[in-house]
C-alpha cells in the first residue's frame, strides 16, 4: 500500500492481489468507515477457497479527516485508490494515517 498526503487530502493506493490469477471485481471489495476515524478494506474472492481473503485497516489521527468524503475507484489493472479529504482542523501536514 502506498500513502500520499497533501494539505487537503490523503490518498491510499492498494495494489490488490490477483487470487486465481484474476483481479478482484469491485463487488468483491468492501470499504467501511469505522468508529474512531478508521477505515477497513476487505477484499474477498468468495468463489475461491485459498489465498482469497485480504484485509487492510487504516487509522487516521482523531478528527483530521472527513469520513463522509471517502471516494474509491478501481483502475483496469485491479488497483484500488481511496481518497479522503482532510478537515480544516487537521493541523500539521505531517499527521498521517497509520496502517494497522
């Protein structure tokens, strides 16, 4: 996972694995905004039995992001990009999310 931050937003780029040699379809990926400014990403190829379930957990510093602003998109290679807008009260540009 690659994380880039600017004064106005954070961007998470996740090169999703290719279980069974095929990229994940969008309906196989769940992105959930969790309590405590956390983001949980789950990719599950339910038609396979091995090496088919992956999870990422990202924690943002408290009250530094607008969790309602989360936007995600897939590219043709099966990579996932997630953008989250920072709040005006975010403070330092060095405050970054932590991958748990």
